[in-house]
C-alpha cells in the first residue's frame, strides 16, 4: 500500500511537463553566486539543480545587491528591517511583486507579506482574493457557478518562516525564493507565476527574529560543532517563547495578525517552515488524525510530501522523509489555521544549526541530530542545534514532552520517569532506512551549513510549487469541496450546534469563548426568543453556534470532548482542549436538528455589560466566578474593599461567598458595568463574617533559562490588570523580600530537575558568562529584565530568602512543576513530591478535581464540588494524617470517569493526590498547585483559583479541622 502510493507519486512527477531550470534557461547567470554556493555547500549531494545557479535579470536586485550577501552566506543573519528593505526593493523593481503590512507586533515591528505572481495577477489581486473568498463560503453557489469560479481563480500558496526565532534559515531562504520567482524566465517559473499566487512572510515572529539575531551576533559566531553550543536569549517575543506555535486561542498580537491575514486572503495552502530534523522532514499528516477534519485533507498531505521526497531523491539528496514525527491530532499550531479553515496545512522541519555557522554534526541511529528531540532553541539552551525542551518533568507523561518545545510525548510512555531517555521515533532512528525515508542521511559526523539548509528547503518548496502549478485547479476544487462539506456535515450530522444558556450567572467566560470563535471566523448568534428543543429549553439571549457553516467543523473541534483513539500510542502535543470545560462555562451540545432553524441575531464581538441593581450606600459585587472580579479590585486600588466569607441573601439577591463590598459611587458603578460584573446596592453591609481585601504587592519569579510558562502567567496577569514585579535570581538573593512583597508567584519551571532545577540552573558553558543587557549595538536585548550573567540560579542563598519570606508572613504560590520546590527543598517540611512511573502517560488531558474545602477563599466563585482542570504534569503531592486532610484544598479523584477529555494512561497513580495544597509555614503560607491555572491562555476556568489565592492574601483561614479520612493521600 505504502509502496504503491510512492510509485504513483513518482509517476505523477514523471508526467510533469516542466523542464528543469538549468536545462532550458538562456538567461545570464550570476557566476559569483554559483561559485559561492558551491563553496558553502558542504557535500555535493546537499545541492540540487534547482538552486545551484541564479539567473540575472536586468534591474531586479538580488539579496547581494541590496544587503551585501547572498542567502545562506556563512555567519549572516538578516534582521527584520533589512528583510523589509530587500522585499521593498524587489517590489519597486518588479511588477511581479507586491509587499504589504498586516499588523504590528508587541514591540512595534510590522508583520510583512510579499506576494509574487505574474504581472496580470498582481494587478488584479483583489479580484483573485474575491474568488477565494467565494470558494471559502460556497453557500448559495451552484455547482456550475463554483466550477466557473475555479476556472478563473488561482490558489494562494502561503509560506511562513521564522516563527521560532532560533530556526533562522527560513527567512533567509524566502528572500532568495522571492527573487527567483520574480526574475527567473524558465518554464518552471513561468508555470508557477501563471497558475499560483505565492505569498511569504518576511519573518513570522519579527520581535523574536531581531532579538535572536542580536544574540547570535553577540555570542554565537564562533560555534563550530555541537559541543560549542551556547544558551539562547531568554526571550523571543514579549510573552511567548516556543509556545507561539501552540497559541490555540490566538492570544498573542503576532498570531492574531496572521489569523486576520488568513481570513482575509483564504490561502488554500499554508506552509509553515521550521527547523529541527535531519535532513528534511515534510509533514504527511500522520495518525492520530483529528476525525472531524475533512478526509480530503488526509489524502492531499501525503500526496505533496511524497512528491517532494520523490523529487529530492531524484536529485540525489539524502535524508528526506515524510512520516513518524508530527501528527494531526491537536489543532493548535499556527499553520493549522489553514486546515482548520478547510485549506491544506504544509510543514517542513529542515536540519538547522541554530544560526548561520557551518558546524560539525552527528546523527545518531536512535536520536534526532544527536539529541533526543526538539527544535533548535526550544529549551533552556535556547540557541543550540536540536535542543530538547522540557519545562515540566512529566507534563505529557514522557521525558521530552515538556510543553515548551517539540517533544509532545512522541518518545513514548517509557520516558515518564525522571531522567529517562526518550524512546526513538516511531519506526526507528534518524539514521535508519524506512518506507517513509528511502535514503537516510549520512552516517557519522559531517559538516552542515546554512547554505545546505537553504538548498534543502528551497528545493522542497520549489517542488511543492511545481506540483501546485500543475494541479492548481485540483487544489482549488478540493478547497471548495472541503468548505462545502463542512456546511453539509453541520446539516446532516449531530451535533448540529452548541448553546450557551443566557441564564448562567457569569457570561464573561462565555464571551471569552464566543470572541475566540469569532476571531477564527466562526459564525455565532444570539437567540431572539426562547429556544425549545429536545435537548432542553433555553432563554432568549442564549448564544447559539450552528454547525451548518463553512467553519462548522472547527466549532466542533474546539467545543467537543476529545476522545483520543485507543490504538494510538503517543501524540505530539495536548490531547484535550475542550473550550467549555477549560473555561468552565455552561454549554450544551445540541443533537436536535431544529437548532439550525432557531432565529438568531449575528454577533460580531460579544460584549457583556455589567449591572448594579437598586440604590444604597454599599455596593455588593457578586462573585459569580468572573475572571474580572479581581480586575475590579486592582482598577479601584485606592478604595476600601471587603469580602464576605459566607453566602448570604440580601433582599431577593443571593450574595455568594467572596462577593466584594465597596462604598457606592458612579465610578464604582461604571467600572462594574465595563467589566461585565453583577452587583446590587444595599442600605448596609450584610451581617456576615468578612475580611479586608487589600491590594497585594506581587512578585513573579522567573529563571533566566526557562521563561516560557512564566510568559503565559505574565500575559494573563497583564490581561486582567494584575500588577506585579517580574523578578529573577538577582532580586531573590538580594533578600528583604517580605518588606517589598506580600505574594511571590513561581510559575511552572525547573524541568526535570524539580526543586533543584529552580535553584541550580545549569551553566550551558562552564566558565563563561552570558549577559542579557541592552546596548546600542544590540538594542533588542535586555527586554523584560536585564542580567550580567544568565548562568546559575538563585542557589541556597536564594532558597533561604524564600524560606524567610514565608516564615515572616508572605504567601508563596507555586504552579505545576515549580511545586516540587517547597517539598524538595523542605520549605514545607511534611509535604512530599514524587513523579509518575514509566507507565503513566497524560499529554494535557482535562480531568476532574474535587474541592474539599469549598469555603476557602481560593474557591470563591466556584459553586460545584467537582471542577474540570487541566493535568499539568506537576508533582504527585502527599501530606500524611490530619495535616493532609486540613491542607488539601482539592484533590484528583484519579479514576477513569474523572478523565473528561483527552488521554490519561495510568490514571490510578493520581488517585486522591492533592491538586492544591495550602500549607501554613511560620507566619505565612505556601500554596502549591499541582495544576497550572494559567496554561497557554486556555484554562480560564482555573485562573480564578490563582487570582483568589493572591487577592485574598490577607484572608486565609486558620488551618481547618481534619476532614474525611484519606483526603490527604
């Protein structure tokens, strides 16, 4: 079966009528280019006839003409302003090229898109954009009308490169590709320009591109082999490091720019260029596959990847393969915005050195480029080649499954034990011959250069464009059919839709989901009258998502329970992401087809306006679980607030525990309305136990070499206007913490080292220091903190200061993997923290947590005894006896029924283990979350537990009496 498929693709390649460029072109050739790229290419078989020459075209500038060097030049990386300079020069010189900006980044750089096609197409871009928009939403189109549009339309093939900043090759290669497409007059390029609109990013993540290039130029120019690798910069973007390719809800400005671009232009193919695997992996869409996506997609992807592999093997290029790496389960990667919207996802992983140096590399038979996995720069070492990232010890249940990088559990469950070595990839190691890798890469050590990287990537994309140009109408027809099938599926297959009842107490979490849906182009409406269905009766104003729409499949993917296939062994990333569960919003899956006929008012952006009922000198703000309840306090920081500790009735209004009391004023009313909260004005404060709610002084601790999960917590705090100081080892060791802070939050960090990992960050290069400071020469460095030396951690001196902070009355809050610290380092003397066994495997499922002490301030706003939380790979905590029963605020039931979405093998290992502990230490407290309540801007339903633990720092109860037997096990 597999052999016959490859044979078929070989025949397809043979049938192509386009001749090779070198065989037919009569253009003058750039002799200097040919000489240099031959020198820079370290082996003859690392080159192809598509890229061993460069034609000259009068008036059309090469990168050498504008920047002073050719793409792939040793030790040359191009910053975003220079990338833009080249593309603009190319557009000014050629009527085949157009450049436009699609939006600014956090730091003010522009996301730039270059378009290349024939002159007529460039003149008529808006017309072609209109054709694709019509195919993307074919409602009302007859088959004949669709066929007419397909006959006139051209597919957009969109390339994105440089999303991960340490993967430095794609932005360099794309400049050369743009030149070839604009300047080369051979039949291959004529055919591409005639039948395809090629678009490309200058750099998919401009902020990180500039920061990494600065760091490379400062520290990495001398690297010659794998042993020379040095750490990368602590930051790429403002918040998110490698996880910018896991931003499923498009929280980041740069990711939103690309999504907005996609929904405006509707590229049928989106090709995301990455670097990690030797020598080039072309994504074939392997299993496990999300069953909700159109089956056409799963036929298209191997067609393209097999074609590319076939062409490159025919050129004599080894190490090209198509399988045993990324799968099609999670929809959260940037490029999946294409397959999520009925297009085709493409992706490469090309071997890279984390820079433009030529380096000595070794490929092991069972590893990846001499390492067990990961993108360049994905982990603490940041800029080294093929560095594995592990940000939590067992998040996916396997070593290498840290959420910060590429690992995702593909090494298998055997890697779960601390320090275990990941198993080799499915089907064998990188050096083995497999059906999906007919020609393995070279055995043993060899030199690899940036030009090799360019040669492989550019040969691959030109092969993909050749196939697209020859079968452009098939690409368009499939795009149209996938859009049509999505509408048809919602009309004939249950569930037919989803309803969020307007009667639920907090609609701000519903608005979060709705606005994420709208951001992705999913149509949402508000019921104009009461809705009566066999699934229930819902009040007018309820939110309705119908599935008979172009992106109805995506709505289902985001909303449904994820049933991970039992026959799949591992997956690349998370297995669960159900938005209703993650946000803890009430949503009903509808099996009654009548929902498709419900009258709705379309929603563009959902805005929840709060209200204050009645009049009176005291305003009681109801804590119904909105994430904005703490925001209100911070916005009105100069006012006096109290929180009631028990629920009470005020007239006909129930005031839940945690509701805030504040003196009434127009300012208070306006803020409540703006934040979507509910309140009631009272004649006097209710006669019930209360505590003051002061504005805490908050610090958030970050190591210098593991900023990823910290970034997500920073983003959440900034979004909800929670003030904090971002501090590092330097401030911790300085001491006097209690005088400056009431609360210190330590987001998930430490990696496999647990508590020791937080204290003793390894020095990537013993004896060398790596300053992260801003300077005129390197202006992108020193952002979000500065240090004279990233090496090392807070050490025992810092630990002593944290211990003193708690004993002096501070609140220390640890999240996920950081909760090893208090137990391992004896800040909490009676708490133990262990790891799961090798049989355990749980890549990001949603599981139940049982609240044992519902009156604790951490659970203000939570009315259910059982709540969904995301398994974060944190420690298995334990406290024995009465202390365990008193300090365990929530625990994992740990049975099969408690796994709500996604996969957890070995669930019994979590049985009755604490999910949250509140441990008295001296005059202070240590709050240990085995969960991660601020994960990738997804689990908003958990965030209030963290927000409450901070906001009510002065209202923690005395240790509760012993609870039911066994609650601390």
